[in-house]
C-alpha cells in the first residue's frame, strides 16, 4: 500500500457526544487508511460506534458534539481544516457520499425517483435539469433499475429497487468514496445477493471506493478488500480480507467469526458471553478484556496497535 | 417426524403417501401425536376498489398442507411477501382461511368459540421479530409478564410470582430482581428478546411460533437466543415453528425445512438433506445467494435468477417460479402446476424436473 494512491487517511479521529448521563466516547482515536478503488468493511456490533465513525468522516454531526478532533486526509488534503461551508461545497457529495441506513425507506414519497436521483447534481453541481435527468438515467442503468422507473414514485418500487435508487443517488455525482451503512440488512437474501453483484460491478466500472458498515460478517465478505473490526469505539483489528476471513487475529474478531452460522460447512456456532461496555465510562485498559477468553494480567493496560504480517491488531497477545 | 405436505392444485390429486423416513422425536415418545395440522389452507385477501367493488384477491397462502407433531421443530423459509407471515398469523388464529383449515389437537380453529379461542391462545406462544416493537414501552418487565396471566384469568398473586420466577430463570434473566422493575428500553436487544420469549412461555404453551426471532439481533447474540429456544423446546417438549428468510440459522434449529415461494410450499426435507441436495430451483437459488464468510466471495459474482417474486394478486399460471427458473420446461412448467414429487425418501419437491 504505497502512500501515493491513498484515498483516505484518518488519524486519531475522536467524536464524543454530550448526554445527560455523561460524555459518550463513540469514536475514540481511530486510525484508518484506504487506497483508491478498494472496499473496506467496518465490522462491529450495534453501539460500537461504526455509524458515528462514518458520520464523523462525512461531518454529518448532531448538535450535542462534545469533542470532534483528529485528521482526515482525502487525497492528501486535511478536510478538518475546511470550514463547514467549504466542506459542504467541496467534499460532501463531491468526493464522498453516503447511503444511510434504511435509505430505501427514506426516499421522498411525493417526488419521482428520477428527479430525486438527479437532485444532488442540481444542488451540488448546478447542472441543467435535462442533463441531470440524462445522468440519472445512465446511473439507473449502472445500478440495474429499468429506465422507465425514472417517472415512478418510491411506493411503486420493491425494496431491492428502492435500495438501488438510493445507491444511484449516492453515485450520481461520481464521488470517489461512498459510505454504505448496512445497505442490505432489511432485504431478502436473493435481493441482497443481487445488490452485492451490482456493487461489485460499480466498483469495477466506476472505480469507486467503498466503506461498508455492517454487523453481518457473512455478507461483508462479498465486497471486502480490507476489514476493520470495531469494538467499543476503537478499531481493534485491520486485516486484508483474505487473511481476516481465514484467520482473524484479535480474540474479539475470532469469537465474532465463530458466532456466524455456516451454511456450507459443518461448524457449530458459539456466542460471546457478556455485553459490550458502556461508552460513557469504558474500562481502562483493553476494552474487550472483561469478555476475553485469553485475558491476562497485562490487559489492564490499554494495548497499543501492533503490526503483524502487514496487519494491525490491538491486543497484547501480539506484543 | 411424521408430517405430510403437498402443494395441492385444483384438479390434480397428489396427497403423497408418507414414506418410511422414521421419526425424529425422542425415545420417550415412540408414536408422536400430531399437534397441529394445516390442511389445504388458502388465505386470500379481497381487494376492493372504492371500498366496495371487488377487484381480485391477494392469494397470500394458496394450498398449504403440513402436520406438526408434539415436540417437533420445523423451519419455514421464504422471502418477504411469500406468505409465511400470513401462514403464521392464520395458525395463530388471527386470519380466517377462505378454504382449508387449521386443526390443533383435533379441533378445527374456525369452530372454536370465543372462550375456546382464548384458551387456544394460551397454548400457542408467539415470538415476534422486533423485540423492542413487541414490548410495551410503558410497562415494566413484571407487568409485561403478568399481563398474559391476567388476560387468561389466572388471578393468584403467588402463582404470578412463582411463574415469573420460573420463566425468567429459564430464559436466564438472572438475578431476577434486577430485571423485574426495568422498562424495555433499559434492556439490550438480546435481553428484550428473552423477555419476549418469557412472555410467550409463561402460559406453558404447547407450540411456539417464532417469526424471525433473531434477525434484528447482533451476530454474537443470535446463536445464544437460538440455543435458548432449542433448550426450551427440548425441556418442555414444545413444538416450534421457526419462520425466517435466513437458511443459515434454520439449520441449527429445526428438524425439517419447508421452503415457501409465492404462497406455496415448493420443497420440504430434513435439514441436512435439503442443504446437501436442494432440489427445487428456487431452493438452489436461495442456497447460492446465502454467503458463508469467505474472502473468495468478493472475487466472484453470484449466479442468481432474474427478476423478483411475483405479485400475489396475479401470480404466474402453473408453477409460480417458472418465469424466473433457469430449468424451465416449455409447455409444461407454464401450463400445469407441478404436484409434489418425492425423488428420495422424505424429500419432497414441487417441480416438474423430478417427474
């Protein structure tokens, strides 16, 4: 991974929220690197901060932010230095866009889906309406939606088609990075597999990078080039897909992998006992230690990130 | 398990004789009694235009047959809109079939009086898909669990306490006193689902109907909840109908899998037989589409049938899968409804490929 073709580099990103019960440390010192035209999966259970991480990178923040620090380099430029207005004009939807969770249910019910897909072009790129619609038609073709659906409303479309429309909307401005937040969790297996076929196509044809946020390990393997595992606001492992899916390093990743019911292999799944810690006062030391089968004395100190065969893991086992 | 299914069409008689596959019920019960049978069930919903003009039917469940023995576990697999939820709600007595019947312990549901229906609901527990949506947010755990007992006329306070204790111990919500006064939002997703299961179990039902009980939960908790259901099934000799779209979880749970497509059962077999050798092209597609975690998935495309499940208002003639089927036989699949074929003992497939 040479530094030259790095699309995104995140350094020590922190996003804390103020709540009545205290400060929630949703994203706590995250470092990531993503080369262009690659797909990274951020795996984690609900409440681990994976959605907050994507929103922190895209600067889509609620109004109870307590801390928002770190560096986000996009094509070598630190986007954290931009003010909100220039960020909106230069980055969001130009360089990075997002398919939020349950996007297919968030389409405007009184707007034709074609107009809706064309809208980012009108708003962000100030393109003429006719041209924008032409682009939208082309994008519909890319994501596998029949072109005559341009004039339909969201309620006339099936779930899979609506999800494709949401995807088309994120892609219409040809950004270099698209965040997908649980893109298929509400869809049926066949539709899910179809959407992943489309995503693979788009990654190849349009040279887009993806950050896929999910808790579903099995489907995440459909797109992943690299996998980052998140636990309690921290990234605990970053591995290339090949090694991750055959032999995860961090004890949490291993347990997570063992909890997946397999269809084609005989293997009894297990579950992880206990619950993730509260992000208001996470345990000092390794945050997974209370649930970890290989916990040892040393785990009361927070482990640094260790390098092992080009993979990164935050666990004392690899010291 | 002794159960018989066939996807029945008008005109072609094809109730398949039960093959000698043997029973999978434990040794204490040499001849398992039939608990529930669903006979030629048709549940259609009338569509109306302007509120009174007849405009056709949604044929949500169209000719479904099966028997479920005491203590047996079946998984019904299908995509959204295939009629699996309608089938379940009809079994729960929430919908009236337009033809066919649901028979529970020898009694036809449609013939039950209101009082008997209430007793029936005590015998059938329902585990919902979304635990948070299924639990009233303004009630504490204790109230939630007392409610079913009050409704069915169990008034003794001591018995309430005893039953709540027993059931919470069983779903492993211990120490019990920590949870009794909590509201649903104070519990994690897994704990909420345990409460839903506890509520379904509190009247000591004979049958549990679980509609996607783990699809909303995190991966690490799913297996725990499935194990819990499995344990309850064994210790109470409960029959369980597990409804899901996810083939990979059903395998750890049920004895038999029924695959449903567009209102009809298209394949039925013992779990491992179905996974090893799926016969119906639709089942094959489902298996192809369900990934195991493997990095090679990202390198290949999946070979999937085109299109989407049909509308149930105007489903395709004959075999409902034929417009999408890669093995379609012209002049047969689009003309005549396939009966239930039994290519190997205990393995039924409603597909002309096995004629």
